[in-house]
């Protein structure tokens, strides 16, 4: 498939959703609107970034973590990280957590520790078909891609996902929309 470099620039993916209040999302590894570090790219090892958040609504009961590349040639963009049911007591994620082979094998039988190091959180498959963070990997020669990392404050403790862990990323987001009461976003870029 040939890459259409003249395709329209996608909107901020969250501008298309019902508007909700924002709260601060910060990172030691991501500078808003600046290129991602090599570690956060597919070529650099897909190391998940550190994220911290605060000042979310008091009625928050859990969080949903997403990373979306709206500039992907794939229609609708690509979801590169998806973690649901993050407890409200969790307000930061350390850098470098990943899904180990033991965790991946265990996940077939029991609910494993997640890629963010929180046992109660639920990793879901990203659009590359893997669990955990899939680093930035825009097509070579394409324009700069934007990577929106978002933490969504939800008014429910757990999402009722129609296919459990096998629920597709777009369906997870659709299921979450009615429960999102606020959102923190930070955006990094990448180009090869």
C-alpha cells in the first residue's frame, strides 16, 4: 500500500469526543509538543514513559490510559497503549514497565500484573496486537506524527467490556466515553 503523504492532517483525537474538564498530566520523559526520546520509539525499545497526574475530580473511581497516533495511515489512527481499570489511588506510572513473557503466559489463566506495574489494572491489546506500550513507529519518509498520551478519569471502578481482555481498542474507547468525567493529555511527536 502506497503512503499518501497528501492525506488530510487528522484532528486532535480528543476534540472529537464530548468535551470534559482537563487536569494536569506530566512526564519526566515527554515534553509537550516535542519529539519523543529514542527510548519511546519502536526502534529504541518501546520503553513506556513515566506519567504523573493530579487534580482530577473527586468523583473519579478509576482511570483509563491511552496513547493514540491520529496521524497513522490507518483509518481512525492507531491506539498504541491501552490500560483500563487503573485504581483511583494510582497517580503515577514509572518509566520502563513492560509485559514480560511470564506475565503474558500467566495472562491466559489469571489476571496478571499490568504493563504499568499495577496488579489491578487491565492491559488490553493495542492496535499492533500486543499488550503494553508499542513505541512510536511512523512510516519512513512520512510527515511528523503526534502521539497523544491521555489519562481519562472515569466515574466507574471498572469498565464493562463486551469481550473482556479481547475487546478491540476502538470498542474500549467507545465503552469508556459515557463514563469519562475529565482527561489529562500530553503530546509528543516522532518522525523517521
